[in-house]
């Protein structure tokens, strides 16, 4: 099995730094209703560079975290990051592992966390099935995922829309799913989880919060650009569309009447 796999955003140092920024940017919204206070042995699927791991260890100081990821490059960055986190010593371990075929024994954990990972895997149901196998009865699972059909930007920006469609098309071609968030409830039901709850979380920014809107659009520009080399190489966008997208995002970020809207889905369930 290859240690790395096709990934929309790539594995560069710049992308690792962007993932760290992404975790900080979304922390308030993502973690608002996440509670692992009673969890002692947490499994994080797709821990990547450890950006979410760092937040989990900080927010829930009584848990031990076991993170898995298929990319050795990301895991190396995660080890470096978490070794410097105050209070994290001896509270985490990281493993290179396929989430569809985990080597853990059944009933190994009492909680699981998945964030921005199922969008990238060909078989999310198999991943959640494996998660269920390695959890003890009554364990809680939180899955936070994209729903890219919700993206809205005003004023109308044609190159942004062309780029966004190509962005999603590329993810589908790589056997990912840019709309997987809307399907989480069905997945959990199919696998026999219970106490399933879903919550729609939204970034909706307009004139009421101009600085937050500007910050969000600038962050989103970085997210879009992180896939530009892959999209150009795949023939899905031209360099002209990429440059046009950058210019339009910059213009909208400073527009006094701009609107940014994006929703994602967070599901909670128990084994």
C-alpha cells in the first residue's frame, strides 16, 4: 500500500501550514458542540499534520489521543507539532494506517473524531464501519464534513465559479465526495449507530461583520489556490482561470457589499 494517495491539496510544506491555519480558523464553529469530556481513549481518523489533534488535546486534557493517517509526510509533521504542545507528552500516539482496514482490536476506544476526511476517501461507509468495530459500546463519534453545494459568493465572480466547479469535479474524479456532509445521517443509520444527530454549521458573512468577512474570503482564497497545480495538471482549469479567480476573490474581499456563505455538516452518533 502506498503511504501517500491522491489528495486534492497536495502534501507540500505550504499545504501543511494551511491545514494548521484552517484548524485555527474553524475551531470555534467546529468545536462549539463537541464534547469528549468523558472520553479517555480517543481515535482520530485522518489526523494529518496534527492540527485538529492539537486542539483536541488542549480542549480535553484528560484524554489520550490515537491518530491514524495514510500519509507518512503528514504524520511526520504531526509528531513534530504535537511534541511541542504543552501538556501533550505521553498523551498521543500516531500510526500510519488505512482507515478501511485498521489493525486495532475491537473495543479499543471510547470515542472517535473525523474532520474533513471522509470527503477524500472512496468508501466512507467502510471507514465508519471500521470506526464502529474498534469502539466500545456506547462510544460517541463526531464527523464533520463538507457540503460544497452550499458555497455562495456575491458579487458574481465567473472565474471563481468555473474554478469551484473544477475543484469539485477533480475531487469526484479522485473518488472523493465534495457533498458527503449531507449523507452522514444515512451512513450512520445504515451501519447501526444510534442516537444520531446532525447539525448544519454555517459561515454567513456580510456587512454586519466586514472584517470577519474579509478574513474569511482571504482564507478561502488560500484554500482554493492549494489545489491549483493539481487542477491545471488535470486540464480542468487554465492558468488564466486561476489568475482570474485570484483577482475576483481579492476584489470581493474588499467589496463593501460582499456576501460569503458556506455550510457544512457535523454528525454525532453512538455505537
